[in-house]
């Protein structure tokens, strides 16, 4: 797989030609001096010219001009140099401009500046091949992999950056490259995008090229000027980018780079959505954002949950709504009435009251995967990338909803840090970033088409704007004596009913605290074997669980 090079047909000439390519070119240069390209000169060098013609696939005049360019160059050759060597008027030498164009297209020459086609070079690759008496042919880029495709794109954009090719040539050759490689996933996805014009297509490819080939996703105006044919086109595009009205921005393909929560109007990048969709084939790990974890519904462990009567009623109702058939029916009816279709739920209450585990069990029972947002990780990445991280979370969730027959649950666990009261008149960079994060989440909740659950311990700091956007708000209380009795029985089945009632009545623990004590008990049994003094040992663990918990009653024996 990779580049396939053309086979050059020498017929019998190469066998008969004892000279190397450079020797043939040298003879042409010597005989062409002051020749004015007359017929006598062409007769003298006919054999050498034929050798070059058949080797490179060029015409007689092109073979002569190419040889002279090698002599006068290989760098910075002018039409004046050709005129002086051949003893031709400058006006006459300009009549060979089409031959120079053909040599440039054949990649034997390159213009030093495409805008001013009066000087040219012999490319280093051509010179190197000639040193070894070899012909550098234009590679046919077919049957490429994605990495090879981007390598070929890199060469074309570098040629454009060096003014070796025009924007028209860049466009034509990129189109040919894509048409020759329809098997590449990136090509298929690009061709499925409806572009308004050539410049939009080239600009998006340039952004992709810079990220893949240069590891640069922070593009400034000075880098994109060569994408445009004229200065006027560049100025128009620049103003559209600054105002946010450019086609690629409106289509969600590129976006502003943000610093301290403020969008830059002169720096741009591919959106996370674009990178995941267009570049997934080549950049499976391009994103450094590891703030989202996915647990499959089938991998969740069944766990019995114990609630008071009020909590049980609320959770059972929510579970019935989230059953796939019922959920789809409710969504359709909500759409018909013009209501938002997203289900945003807030689980709040003290630590260990079962908020997170309830979300897991709801996902398991309704057959939904759960996408868990690592809120502390998001917060640690706020500096410089706040918008990117939070937008990426919702972008990934939307994509997962589209791909899934059953919509997953997006879980913001321990969300206190990002749904708190927003700072008024924030001046510090950190405060601005926190406000920016919260504003994005509020906007995303407005357009949510899925299921979002947030858990929090502290509701007094909940911003009122968030409170309004949560359709379901369930307060998780510490379990009642009856619920604690059930939890103790489920955690340590060998306890007697009397011991269970003693522990449940005298320790006002949450389910999480009881689970901790049960784990201590299991470890003790593993290390020391089953003991007779079970209740005293559990009481010691209870006393140690929350030494500063004034609500827990201590009992002595």
C-alpha cells in the first residue's frame, strides 16, 4: 500500500544512450549557448534531447529549457538567465512561459513565488534523483491508508506555503487525491459535508492537516492566508471568522480558542465533535480529556437498595418513566406539546445515602449505559480549557444518544463544584471560568435530549437557574430504623434479629456507613476467623466510623 510510481518507458534509447542524464543535459547546455534555439542546434542535440524527452515525458523545448535551468540553478533561475544563455530577446523568451508551466506541473521545476512567475527552482528531490541517474516521476497516490493520505496532503500544503503551486493547483490535486482514495474513512466523511465554496473546503482540510501533521490546533490568521487565492478573499474570510459568522463556525466544524473563559477572535481550532467524527480513523487518542467514563448496563452489579416510603415512591416513579418504551412515549408527547424532551434529575442528600448507587441501579434496571462525568477531573482541567472540556462531555453524550437504541444516562457525580451559585461581577480568572462552565451546562440542559442525573450533598449552594432546570429533584434521607434494619440484615446476614435491632436503633447511620462497617467485619473474619463476640466488635467499628458524629448514639456494654 502507498505511493505507486509511474513506469518510464525508455524504448531502445536508454540501451543505446551511453551518457547519463546529467551528461546529456550538459551537452545540451554547451550546444545551446548563443544558439537562439535554432534548427541547427536542435539537430546537433537531437539524440540527447530524445533521451530526456522519453525519460521525463516532456517535449523537445521543455527538455532544453530544463537542462539550462539545471545549469543556471538549481535555485533562483529567472527568464532573464534563459534569455542571456540562449541569446534571445526577453520578449521572445517569455513565449516559452507555457513550457515552464508544464515543467512546474511535471514537478521538474517549481516557482519561487506563485504570484510572480518570473523565477523558479529545480526541486531538491529532482536534483537528488539526477545525481543517481534516476528519473523522479510524479507519484500516483492510490490505495493509501489514512496516515499516507495525510502525508500526501502535507506535501501539497507545504508546496502551497512555498508558493510552488497556486490555490487552484492545490484544490485540483487535493480533489484528485481524495477521488483516488475513496476507501479512506476521512475522505468519505469530508465528501459527505456540504460546503458552500472551495475556500471553506480547503480551510477545513488545512485545519485537519495542521492538527495531524503539525500537532497544531491553535490556528491564527497568518497561517491561513495561503488557502485563499486573493488578498480580498482572505480579508472577507478573516472578518467572517472574527464575527463568528463564517460557514465553518456556524456548521460547528471549527470554533474559537478560549482563554480564561473568553473566546479569542483571532485564534481558531477544530471542535471536539469534528475531531472525533473526521479524524477518529487516525487520531484515536487525540483528546486529552479523560473526564468521561462509560459503564455498560450489562456490567452493573445488582444491589438491593433500601429507602423510606417517600424515597421509594419517587424512585419507582422515575424508574417507570425511564423504562425504554415509556420513555419514548413520553418524549413524543412532550415534543407534540412543544416542551423540552430532556429528563434532568437532581439527587441530593447527605453522604452515603445511596444517591450514586441509585443512579447505577436505575441504569441497570432500564437497560441504559451510564456515562459518568469525573467532576473533580473536569475542575482540575479548567485552566485554559474550561469550555472545551465541558462541551466535549455534552458532544460525546449527544453522539452516544444518536448511536444507541436506548439513550444512556449522563451522570454528574458529586456535582457540587459545578452547579453552585454563580459569582456576580466575577473579576478573578478562576471565578470567570467557573461562571463560564456553569453557563455552558445551563445552556446544554436547555437543549438536552436525553437523561441527565446530578448528585450533590449541598443544596443550599445550588444556583436557582439550575434548580429550575431539574425536572425531578429527589432528596435522599438517612434511612429510617426499619430501613437500617434491612440494610444490616442484607450486609451481615448471620446477625441475629436482636443484634440487628440494637445496631439499627442506636446508630443513625447511612447505608454507606453501614457498608463500611460490614467491610471491616468481613476483614476481621478473614484475618482472625469467626468470633463469638460479634456485637461488641461491631459496636467498636460503629464508634470508630464517625467519632465526631453527634447524631450517632453510643451505647456501652
